[in-house]
């Protein structure tokens, strides 16, 4: 799993590949359709697709003369669950820190109130 996550994150480190994944989330597309908005060759987009394919993010099928590229969205679930686990752990640490800070603040307020009451006597 660690190796697969590393491949996934490495594949998505490139902004062009992230954009391709975003576009494929809308629907399947051919390499030519995916290459159209970029100022690079179809071969360059094919290389990006190869990286995404090796990471398991996309697959290619054959539909008559077309070879549509398909987003394998279930692979994104692996990334999402990994990120979610660490997000929950970080949130728990922040909750504990908030509790400690609230306790410290309450102690400070108690001391301040006690000092103020002693001064007014």
C-alpha cells in the first residue's frame, strides 16, 4: 500500500496530470481530446497518461477506433482514506491543545479575579 500511495502522490505532483484527472472526473476522453487545451504534443500528454496509468489512476480501453481514457476513481478512495486518517489524528491533537489552553486560560482568569478581589479589600 505504501508503494502504491507513493506512486499516486508522485503522479499527482504534476499540475498537468492533476488537470487531466480533473477533466477525466467529468467523463472519459481520448488522448487527442485531453491534449487539445495544452501547448504540448499529443506524445507529451501520452507520457503524462502513462504515469497516471502506472499509478493506477487511469485506464485505457478500446471502443472501435477510439481508445478512451477512463479515470479509476476507486483508487482515489485509497488516497482519501489515508489522508482522512491523518486528518482525524491532527484534529484530535488540536482538540487536546484547545482543552489545555482553555484550562490555562481559566486558571489565569481565576488568579486575576483573586488578585483583583484582594486589591479591592
